[in-house]
C-alpha cells in the first residue's frame, strides 16, 4: 500500500512537471514570439533568423572556407543580414542596438568547424536538440557532483523543469552557446568530484569560449587545484594545455586575433550596456555597488577557506553553486538566459532540503517565499498560455506578457537567499 501511494505521488509529480514544461514552451511559441513579430512589424524593426549561434557559425565558415576575418566589417555586415534580415543602418531610428558582431574568442571556430559545410537551418535544428540533451546532462552531472541518491524520478522531474524554465527555453529558441558552456561547467565539477582531474581541466578549458560566464568558476577550480598541487595538478595542467592549444591554433589561423577580439568585446559591452547588475536593480545604484563588493568579498573569503577541502565536503559542493549565483547577481552584463547558471544553487538547496526542519520560522518563511518566487515562472507561463487560448491579444498585452519574466528579475536574489539560509543551517549551525 505504501509503495502504491509513493508510485502514485511520483506519477502526479511527473505529470505536473510535464504540464509546467509544456506551459512554458506554449508561452514562448504562442505569446512571446507572436508579440515580438507584431512589434517588429508595427515599428519596422528588422527580424531575421534571430539565432545567437549564427554570428559564430558564419564567422567560422568565412574564416575556415574563405579566409575572411570574422571580426572585420564585411563579415559583420553579412552576419547582420542573416541575424536581423539586413545590414544595420545607424541612420534608421528603429535600428537595433545589438550590432551582433563576431564577439567570441576566435578558437570557438574549432568547435563549429564540423558544421560549416552544412545548411544553417540544419545546424540550427541540430544544435537545439544537442543543447537540450546537454541541458538534461547538466542536471544529472550536478546531482552526481553533490552526491545525490539514485532517484531516477528526481532526475527526470528536475530535467523537465529545467527544459521548461524561462532561461533555458529562451536559450533554446536563440540557440545560445551558453547551454553548452553550462553543461561543460557541470562536467568539470562532476569530473573533479570523481577524481578525473584531467577531464575536468579539459572541460573547463572548453568553457572559455564564453569567459565572462565561465571565468569565476574557472578561477575557483584552479585555486582548488593549486591548493593541493600534488594530487590535483592534472586539472590545472589540462586546463592550461587546452587553453594554450586553442589560443595557439587561433593564432595560426588569424595572427593578432586577440586584439581584434578585445575590440569586438569592448564594442559588445558598449552596445549591450544599459541594464544594471541584478543587485543594483534591486537595491539601487550605490547601495547595489556596496552589496556587490560585500558579496564578492564574502565569496573570496569562503573560496579561500575551502580551497583545500576534498570534493566530498559540503564546502566544496557549496563553492561552485555560490560562485555562479553571486557571479550572476553582480555581473554588469547579463541576459535572461544566463539564469540557467542558477541550476546548481537550486539543486544543492534541494539536495540539502532536510535542513528545512531545523530552520527558525523567519528562515522558513524566507526559503518558502523564495521558492515560490523561483517557481512563479512556470505557474505564470501556464496561466498566460491559458489566457492566450481565449484571447491572444490580451495575452500579448505588456502587463500579462511579462508575468513569467518576474522570476527572472528576482531570480539571482531569490536563489542566493535560499542557498544562504540552507547552507548556513548545514555548515554553521
């Protein structure tokens, strides 16, 4: 009887997870994308393939097949024609701010090289499915790194919710390379936890295609590696060797590429500036900067204290989740899809959920309200999708359209609140 009830509860949770996942995809397909298309048509905004993979793919193809500089203005214009549907003209009032140049380190072309002879539409579809598989794998890898049990149902439900989360669905629609980087970071931590330091170093080296996203995690794992050099040195050596090979290969293809990349990255920071860091959005400009400094200082102290800890310890498990969550909260450059990097913080809090019963009433309230806030994205997406069935125009009104996005606005703060309260009960109380 008890096993039957447990099985029924599992299937109910699985069904609920499927409904929430489907609701988010319906929300994007039936509400968000039609709203974007209507806005583009009404305001004469260009709209092409809208694929974040396209600038990298076209740059790789032009360099490897036609020996054209992917950072050059001619290739930039070709990228804009595909991404936006036309080359950008600064004289037009509705010109997009994002110039969509090739702004990645040149060695990203090595990862894309096998695809440059294929039609881009095929590459789009293939990458979307590949990135979805990587996303599921990241859930399993993080749970493995945290020492979670063998519950298949937990892994399936967590995978479904992640595949149906706002940031991941947006990233899948955009074919964002961040999905691959997130999976590689999970692989690096899981490999470190299992003692496969050379594999961890290689995975960590490959994450450097997006150094702004992977840099904080790389810094932590490299500190952890050199702090016990005799045992963990292969992590550092594998990372340094991988990155050196990538940079050397890129230099052979395009001498002096690093200076062009710096200029492209600086331009990217200029034309994507405007949205403050999460903590500044929440606390204001100057108080937010104080919070930024305090968070970074606290993170540095914690990582220094945990640098010699074995991978089986709670402090080691907490370090990557804390590093990614704080990095996202204080970063001056972020997008909605970057909230996928909150996954380890959420999974670790769930893994330590037994600490909830030890919390004081105020702490329980903080965790409960934060969990509701993080889960709001799925509830709102299902509700807006239901509204869209009755009235598509009403669902696309700004007040209703942004409801699921509210979890994005508060996401890093809510995830940090849950992680801090649970970790404090686990490690310090």
